[in-house]
C-alpha cells in the first residue's frame, strides 16, 4: 500500500523525527526546514504539517489537508489560497496556558508598578512610587472567550476577580465566568471593567474594532491587555488616549504594525509594557510539546481515516465547535 506523503515543516530535532515517523508508519514524512522547501517537496505532499509559507501554497497541487502549528488561521482561511476540498486544522489549545501567564504577569506588573521600579533600578533611584492596586475585587472583561480567554479567565477568578466574558455567539458559561455577554453588548461593558483583555483573532469583523470611540469608553484607569491580533486595535487611537492620561496601563504583546517601527510613540510611555509577539511562541517548552502532540494525534487520525480534530471553519476562521465531526 502506497504511503501518504507528508511534508512536515514544524522544526524538529532528529530524535523527535524518529519517534514521529515510528508513530505514523503509514506515512512517508519529509521533515523539511522552511528555508529548504522546493517545488517538488511541496507539490508531492498530500498533507502539510506546520505553517507552510503562503507563497508555496499554489504549488501544493496534491494537498488534501493542512494542519497549522499556529492557533491563528486567518491567513489561510480568509484568502483564496486553498482548494475548497482542502481540510484545514490548527493548534488552538496549545498556547492558552503560556499566553495567560504572560497576561497575568503583565497585569500584575502594572498593578504593582513593577515597570516603574524597574526603570528606577536602572537609574539607581530609591523611590516609593505610591499606591498600588489589588487584583482581588477587580472586574475583568475578556473579549474573546476561546482557549486563551478561558485560560486567563479561570486564573483571574482564582485571584479574586469578577470575570465577564464576551463571545460572538450564545453558549454555555464556564463556572469561573460570572457573566457572559455577546459582542453587540460590549459598549455597555467597557466602562465597568478594571481590566480589559483582548483575545480576538483577525477577521474582517474584528479589524480595527477597537477604534478611538470604543477605546474611550473604557475607564480612565483601565488596564488594557492585547494578546490576540494587533490589527483589532487602532494604534494611533491608543497613543492619542495615552497622551490624554487615559489608561492605567497597557500590556501589548501584539501591535499594529509588527514589528513596531522605532519611531512609533508607543515605545515611549512608561505605563506601556511591550513584548514582540512572544507570549505564544515556542519560548515555553510545554507549548511546543503540546503543538507536536496535537499534530501527531491528528496525523494518526488522518492516516486511520478518522475524523480530524481541531478543524477550522474556512468561512469564519474560527475553530469548528464540534472537533469530532
């Protein structure tokens, strides 16, 4: 029986390659660095595991399934790059724990003024920066209650916060979420939140959703966190409001544009914590391990002709609710 040709572009060490191949004997796996891709390797693959650079997608003539190592699928779901019969899945679920811890660290840094004390340390200044805030009793509004939002939500609830979740569609409410509202109610919720956490993907509906009008609805001392996509927030609007003394702090792992130009004003605010889109990559080993485990599990299902898990709805760009379809 002819083996299924798989092009694997997630970085892997030789010992890991051996174990993956052993776990999937029905597959002929071509472990390929992205920089070493060529037309033959892409054109022959029935399956691609990992984020294949978009420029190579037109060459993937035999492709029947693309499994992304990323949680974000918008680049592949929204553009006419894949044939209609090509299955698409992603790695939503692998990144939530690491990103949620990053968010928590950022919020605590702002709440306890650790960002200011760090600057004082550099200047060797011994100075009390005054009153700090407590997470206990804080109200948290989580916009986007997917994997990342849920992971952040239960952590904040455990620390004594009141949690409100915002979703696109009605659904069940996790026990650590005090209230659940829909996106069309968000403008009523923004003025009530001490912490607003944005966990949205990039879709036509979310692009620049947080413009100056909506951002100005937040409390003046609100801490705004964005770990979804930078394009969901208008950067000039953020800077304009910061100049007016708005926001108790910003925790931004994503911005628009990326990389952030050196002359962008966001670099200059002491109450802004900027990180270069690193909260959800492979800096945390457990994230990588989970991505690999999900990819191997799904490849085994494909080879055994079982329904795939982690499917992405090509129209919306979101994970299919029933992953056992």
